[in-house]
C-alpha cells in the first residue's frame, strides 16, 4: 500500500531519537528517503506518473471525504511544515489540494495527526476498490 515515505527540508530523519521514540521500530520496516529539495522529488514522482496532492487549507481545495482514489493510480500526499504549511510553489505543482474538514475555532492539526487522518482515509477507500 505505502511504498515509501519521502522526507524533505528541515524534517528530522532516522535514527533521530524523537523519531525512534515515536516510530517504535517502524523505520526499519517502512522505506523512507530524504530529499533536500522538494522540487526535485516532485519532478521525479511526476516522471513515474504519480498523482500529487497537497494536504492544505486553500481556495478550491477538495474536502477529504470527497476525494476518491482511482484503482491502479499511484498517489503521493504532500504535507507541509507545521507552522507554514505547504508552499504555494509546491501547491502549484500538484494535481490538486485536499483539505481535512474541521469545525470549531481552531483550524490546524499537528502534522502527525494530519498524516494519520489522510493515510487512514486513503487506506479505507483503496481497500474497497
């Protein structure tokens, strides 16, 4: 299902102690790769015909519950910095923007929570295809 996790920019990489504490060994069973520049990663994924979606709050975004994956298509979800989010330059290179619906006054999620929500939603939809 998930082939690889791509880490970019100022993100910590294994074997960072905070990652080891949280991942509980998952870094040994899930492939990951670090990229200093996201633009090069995006170009590489597009060459492989991977559909890219930014997870961000933006005009004309698609609400997560309305996102429907297509069988046989590979997807990559780009989640940004917890403070600044996904840059506009990166958003512009994506096929679309998916927004996690939120209610109330605070419209922000921790990056690990947002990742969990998106991955679970995607997994639950793909297994039904």
